[in-house]
C-alpha cells in the first residue's frame, strides 16, 4: 500500500532529538528470538505446541455448558523442551490455562550470545544477567532493529510476576502477562482464556470466559476487529492504537464513555465540516469515528498528568516536566476539536463522561515508568502522529484537514518528549536498555497487514483511514522510524557505559548529572 507521508522526515526529526545523524536503512519484519513474549494469539513468540509431554484429557478439555459457543476445539497441549506447560492451544489460535505448572527453563545456558553485526550490548552470556531472576542474554533479529546482545528477564511461576499477572510459559523462559484468572479452576465450568490486550497494538492477557462472550479468537470477529476484553467479557473490538497518547491502566487502554454535552466543543471553531454531501449512514459513521478519537484524546490528558507526576518522582529536569505539562494542554485542544467534529456530524452535542482513574497511579520505579513511556509515547504517539498526518493528506474537507494537521504536529512533539525522557532515563541507568529491546520486540510481533482492501473509501476525505491503511502505517513506522530511534537510544547507553561523552542535547544541568551519578 502506497503512503503519502514520508517516513524519512519523521525518522530524521526524532533522531535529531537524540543528537544522532539520520541513518534510516533498516526495514522489514522484526521478531524477538526466544523470549516467549506477549505477541497476540496464534503467533510463534510463545511456546510451541507439540505432541510430547501431553496433558491429561481433563486438562485439554474445555467443553462449556450447553448454549455457550466457545469450546476448545482440537485442543493441543503447549510444550516447551518436551515438557507440559499447563497451557492448551485451541482451534482458532486462542489459548487457555488448564492447570498451573512450573514453566520449564534451561537457564542459565552455557553458550555465549553473539550478534552477526559484531555490535556489543550489555551481556555476553546468561550469567551476566543477574539484575532480576530468570535472566538471559539474547538478541533481537529481523530488520537489524537492535544490534547487540541484551539482558531480558522472565518467569517460571506466577510468584515471579506482579499482582494481577501470571507466567505465560515460553522458550527459553516464560513472560509475565496480565490476567484476571490463574487457571480454568478459578472459572467454574468455563475457561481461563486468552484475549488481545490492546487491539491493534498487540499483547496477550487472560480472563475467565463468560456467558456473554462474543468471541474466543480474532477469527470469530468481523473484518479487522480483534477479540479483546470489554466489561469483563470477550468481545470483538476495533483497533484503537491512535489517535493520541493512550491512557494505559494495567496494560489496558482506558477512556471515558461519551455523554451528551456541549461544553467540550471547540471554543471558537472555524467553518464546520461539510455535511450536505453525506448520507445519514455516513454522518452516523463519522460521528462514531470522531467520538472515538475525541475520547482517546480526552484520556491522553490523564496520561500526561500521570507522566508529569512520574517525572517528578524521578527527579527529572524542569524541561521535561514543563513539556509534559504543555502536552496536557495540547491534548485538551485535540479533544475539543474532535468533539466539535463529532457533534457536527451527530447533529447534537457530544462530550466525555467521567473518566475512571482507579489503579492509574501506583508506586513505580524507573523501569516501569520507562516501559509505560515507550508504549504510550515512543511507539503510540509516533504512530499517532504519522497516522494523523497521513489522514490529513487524504482529507478533502477543510475543517477535518485543519484538525488533523494540528494533531499531527502536536503529537510529533509529544513523541519527541517521550524519546527525550527515554534518553534521559537511559543516561541515568544504562541497564534499562533491556526494556527498550523488549518493548520494541513486542510491538513488532504483529500479524501481517491484510492485503485484500485498499486505502480508499467514501469517508477517506473526512479523515477515516481503513484498518488496512492504519496497519500499513504502523508496520512501516515501527520498521523505518521507531526502530532506528531505538537503535540510537541503545547506542547512547553503550557509549555511556564506555565512558564516552554524551551528545550535547542529552546533557542536563549539574544537579541532574549529580543525580544520575548517585542513582
């Protein structure tokens, strides 16, 4: 699919923030070798299925009571190194956890990690990875994303994971994933089954099936929708990676519900969007699209409010704190512009209801804050900026085009802020490099873009890109913009560990350097 935006210009702009000369030469698909990371249903990033180490027939069962449509057909036990893991893969690619089993692990392995490029990371063997339990030394391959060997950390039991997580077994070791159940035993006669954590963004999580479920895997959903969790039930959901910085709470995108109100409309809107050429069905579809975008922008205000507090908790320099505060104002403007469009197409006032913030602000350390920033900012807002710019180039309605152009420019600055924070955090603690490697690998382990549909459509001129169009943007942004910036970050960390001077734009004032020295 041909895109109108230039990925090179975005890459050059973000790389300049890191004081690195543009060198966008990589591309292609990215896979994370042997991490067992969360990659979505039916992908190879998790433990593979096999015939050895078969679980008992009771643990591969999964026949729900009459009237519940999502039994585990063709159950296949998932095994690692010939051992049963307690997980079962079902027809359609979804997984359930039949029983709790300690995940097999060969760690520490004796062989050394080598990168074909000769680049150095932060480890040579598994024995070098001792910051947390179950460490291993590995590379990220495919598209030359992050040359060098870096430490990764996993789990073998649920006790290795945080509250609300379970250990999803993998090779060479399991990975902690979000879960609302620990096994089928806790779900009565139903199953503790997988779902896509963030539709369009990927990730795997688990929850008990319910009688109200409408899907078990993506194959049960229409079009490009994915099987996720909504109101505690497995439900088909559209892909919601953009627009704006997603407000993630326990790994799940959170927004308010829409409400009938006028006070969130733009204070002094320009000319309204054209409605006369649209059918009633098209106006309804556009009202729904811009309401969804407005709610995401509205939730982004909360994401930046949290980020500001997190920056203060780490002793970040005032430039970062001030930029985060300014970004809150930008997101409020975006929300009002999108609610204005939604109201115009709906023919009535549309605004946000209350936004639940329970669990949004927990005591977190530098690694957890960096992971959230990588997901929400470095990845989420970079893709959001490029998507808004692409939509603006296709928009034929002047009001829609103006709104998208403003959003694209602001979201680019927000992505720059995320990369600036990541560089600052890595300067303070080079061991955080493994978080960058892991998050990039998880984001890149997405299924291929469906090829049967093109970028067009009757609503393209009003800012609505097709799911295929959006997925193409995501894939190319990851390979051609975000991955080179990740390499630049890792290069910074490597140079700091060797004692090389920092780039000029990465230097902080004396008190910040003292803080980094003492951290």
